[in-house]
């Protein structure tokens, strides 16, 4: 939804600018077909963090309350970066793979479609 300023030529400061995150960048993570998490989670991460640490250290804190999280076969996950198919390199840093400030990484887990197949 577009937002219109009430004054002409309004110039606001973007408070979510990269410079405001003290060397970190925001990474959005979304789990497709699991609407128990109604939107992607936002996490501040260092740009050089290896993708494998995102899975091993960040995702459990964000998604492990879902009963299917422990059943994920990570070798079969389908990844998207900013809406495009993506194959992460677990050893490379996020920025090195094109994951920049406010990128969204979505993942789908074939065979796991939410609680009782409900998508939640």
C-alpha cells in the first residue's frame, strides 16, 4: 500500500538503513507452508556469517517451536533468495552469496506441509 506524505517534498530518515545496524544487516527468513509463523522473521546478522550457521544457530531459535522443525531434511530443502531459486553454500558468507541488507530467504520443506498438512 503506498503511503502519501501530508506535505510536499517530504524527506524522512530511513531508520532501518544498513548504517544503523552496527556492522550487521537484516536477514528475513520465511518457512513456506508453515503459517504458524505468519511472516518472515527478521534477524540482525553479520554479512560474513556462513550460511551453515544460519541453519545451525539461528533457525532453531526462530522455528524450533514448530513440531515439524526437527523433521526437516536439510538436503531436500528448496531455497529462494528474494523470490529467485537459490542454492546456498553452507561455508560461504551471506554477502558473498548475494544476501544483502533486508534480503529475504524463504525455504520450503517437501513432505512437511504444516501441522496435520494444514499449512500452519
